[in-house]
C-alpha cells in the first residue's frame, strides 16, 4: 500500500485538511501542507484514533435518547401483553393502559404514594399483585454488594532508555497500543525506536502500572581505581628536563637522543613540549622537554606533575637564576626528586661550587656536602658526563619502585595538542597506566574520539602503547587542551556523552567568566571610571603556545588596565575570529599562524588590529607598549621659581598687586602660583598679571623685581612667598 497524502486522509475522515495538519503537527509528525505524505503506520494510527473517537460519540448519543420515547415504546409492548390477558374488565383495561414509567428503583417504589381502598376486595386482578410484590420486596433486605478489593498496581522496572518493542514486551501489551498512548502525549515513535524514560513511564502509568527506576550504582566512568598488587609491573621512569632559558636543556636532550631540535626552534628557544623515549642498557627512559622561557611556567608546572624525576639543568658559568628557582618550586610542589645537571663545565669561567652553593641556599644540598641531592657535572655540547647522568636517573628510579598495570584501559596526560592540516587533531599523549590500543574509544577533557592511528617520536606506527610511553594519537574529534587527562573507555557512545557534558560545563564557565563587550559598553565603563579592559584573541599553532602567551599577557594586568582573553584556540586566524574582535573591540594575537584571505579582507574593512609573531617576547613587548597607551597619565608638579613679597599696592579695577623679588628660578606668566605664609599654603591660583615696571612681560628670572597679581585673590602681605609651578603630564609605563 502506497503512502497517503494529508488531503486524502482528511477527506476519508470527513475533516478539513487544515485541522488534520494541526493534529499531526501537535503529535510531532513532519507535515507542512495538505500535499505532505504520511507513512502507512502513521495513517493507520490516525484512522484508528478517529474510529475510536467516533465509536465513543455514537455510544454517548445512544445513551442520551429522549426519555419520553422509552415509556411509549415499552407501553406499546405492554399493551400487546394486556391484550392477550383474558378476563380483564374495561375499567381495569383503561386503568392498566395509562402511561406509567416502567423502570423504577426499589427505593423509589417504596416511597411512592399508594391508592387507598375501603376493602381489600375493592383493590383490582393486578393492583393486589403489585402491592404484594412491593411488600415482599420491602420486607426482604437486599443482599449487600461485595466491596471491590483494590488491586495493587503491578510494578514495572523501566531503564533510562527503552525501545517501544521492549516496553510492549515488559507490559505484555501490543505495540500498537503503546504507540497510540505515545501519540496521546505527543510522542511519535515506531516499534524499534527508543523513547525516553519519562515517555515510557507516562505510558505505563496510564495503563495502570507503577513505574520504578532500576537500582543502578552510579559509578564515575572517569574515576581511577586502584590496581591489585599482583597486576603491577615495573615501568620506565618519566624524566622532565627543567631549568633556566639558554642553560642547555635541549642540547642535553640532543646529546641523549642524537638529534638537533634546537636548530629548528625560532630564536633557539624551545616553544613546544616534546616527549621522547631512549634506551640505555636494555632499559627505557622517557624524557619530557619543557621550554625554558619564563612565559612557559604553566607548561613547566604541568610537566612536573606528570613526571617521576626532574633533571634540573644549571649552567656552571651562570649559576642559579629566577627560572631555576621556579623549576625547583614546581618540582617540590609535585613531590618529585631532583637530579641537578651542572652543565657547561667546559667553559673557562665555569664554577660548579658556586652553583652548589646557590642550590644549597634553596634547600637542595648536594650529596658531597652531606645532603641528598644528586649533582652531576656534564658538558652537553661535548657529551661529557651523559652516561653518569643516565645511570643516576635509573638509580633514583629503582629507589622509587615505579610500577603500573599494563592489563587495563589506558590513562594518560595530553602533553601537547595541535591541528594538523593533513591529519586533523593530533595529540601527544604520555601513557601513565594501562595500555592504549588502536580502535580504543577515548575522552580527553571535553573532546572524545576513537584512536585511528598511533606513532612514536620517530614517526614509527604503533598498534599499542604501554605505561610511560609517549605517543602521537590521531582520531580525536577536536584539539584537546594540554594537560587534560586522556581516559580510554570500552563504549564510544559513553565517551561522546561525557565529552558533550564537559563541553556544556566549559561553555557555561566561559559565559559566566567573560561576557562580550561592545565599543559602546567599553566607552561607558571608561567614562564611569571603572576598570579599563584590554580584550585579546589568541590563536597559535599548538595548544601549549596558546597557554603560554595567555599566561604571559595576563601578568601584564594592573589595577587600571585589565587584560582579558575573550577567545583562544589552535589554528589559523579565521573570519569568525575577526568578527568576534570587531564585536568586542579586541586585538588578535597570532603566534606562528597567519590569517586567511577572507579574514584579512574583513579585518581591513573593520579596522581590526592583527599582530603575528614567531617569538613570544616580541608579542609581550608590543602588548605592553599598547597597554601603556591606555594607562591614565601621571601629573607631575614642576616648581619653576620663588619670589618674596616686599610691598603691596592697590590698583583700581585690578586689586592688590605684590611687588616681589625673584629669589630663585623664574616666574612665568601662564604658571600657577602658591602663596606661602610661614611655609604654610594660604592660596593656590593663577597669575593674572606679571609686570616689569609698567610693561607686561612673559617671565621674570632670578635677581629681578616684578609686580605679580594673583587671580581673584587680594590677601597678600609683605613677607609672603609666591611659588610658581606647572603640572606636566608624564606617560606611565607598566
């Protein structure tokens, strides 16, 4: 049977097409006009729905027939019966043929007035019988009707999601009935389709069932559980290289893994986190290379939190520096043992003892001085002392007894994440526990996905990665944030549900933290004396750089100028970024990325400032200079000179003029003056006149006499001092 159109079904049901469209739309059917087609099952359900409604209407009409017709019909039948009775007199026949209601209740009959006769014989062959019948009915008490026993509704357990077919099976009710009940509450569903718990519960309750939820112990799928001791196996140590900028961290890694990362970095500074694994004497060691610039403090802190051992690189010719102290604090906060690698001992001005002295002042006392801090002298450039350093790393790792369970779903940390043009989102993951396999469903923060491919630092494809192994993972739906925890799950749908929930939480947090500010709103806030906002949009090639730039720029905030990062992300500068900047009066900062053609054209039209950089401190310097332009200037007072009042003169239409001698500096015509009496300020105002004899002059210098008139002030006495000064605007700096 083919599909039926709305107007055909309306004609069949004898209703208007408009009325049928409204009914179908209220039930959730996808109809737009009278020509829309309906599936057979939907059309049959509507026909059945209207047929039931028609039957109910006919029953109501049948019950509501006029009561006057009923006695007449039965009267006619009664007359026929009386005609057949023999021996009835005319009077009795007339009496019997009077219209009387045939259906009367027992109670009504008992209360009805009865005719009185002088003798029982005078009562008619029919009245006596009815009276006896009434008396007998009155005497016999009616049997008490049994009270209905209330039936307890049958309990039914419904899971959070259930199909129509499964619900019909649990209720032992045809699926068509379930579908009709769902239509009554506005839910359109077919037999194999899943429905919500609320809809299923409503239908079950309407059918007389009591619905209960299954007792499910809610367990956080992301919660980590302790592994049984018999499952634990030794794992490679995870080592973080930390230290001050240009102290030789990357050069040390180059010496260990025979590579040259330093030559590929802009300005010779490591700006991306990398993780590598090397092998020594049959044992593996995982290294995490963290950037040394101070802007990457947050990234270095995260490296300390996922590491087992921290190798602190200190240059023997430079000593302990501020970032060296930060690295020590991060390692101590993470409760990580520290091994000090004193680098550049081949330099002529190298002084390892001075380095040890500085470390001892920070609580890292070397072993040879009676402490517990391992110190190794190395030359990363000449590859001296490298083997000794690695041996110390393995020794400290043995003391820690590092173990993990490889026979479980993997848990790891996102070390780095980026958007690759050819491969999509790529995440560098350090597996902490378990084994990650190709095909596993994973969730990392607010991002879900399925592992499509894995590779190690050298680009070699892997099918699985065990504990302490760094791998690049391809298959995530989006770029996760560096530092997010990656968890492998057995159910891909569950992973996506968790990620979607976290996205909603993240979006709500962002909306509550930063609201878009228009140009008009920003001007009003500045005019009202509120905090000035410097809005920024940050885009970079990798997530770590985004975080580094954001942390560095947020530290430029002051009480008067507040830096706000209203948006940040990985990838090139797009049209949406420019439109957001135009709406919120923001500056776009690009780090190792460029705007596309459309974004450049819109930025030129909207006059949006886009700044792109390759070295982070260039961006910091430019933003700092831009913020200084927003700072309110400081007003600095500059004293020009002093003059002593030797005489006063009253001049008509002018007031009191002071005859003065300039003791120091100079008195300028457009300067402000301060009248001092016994070094106490009596008045501040402006000079109204400055004369030398009878001539007006612009200034009078030290050693000369002059006449000074103060604007709107005449209380000048001999011996007073007049101090001339000006107020200058001085541009403030951060």
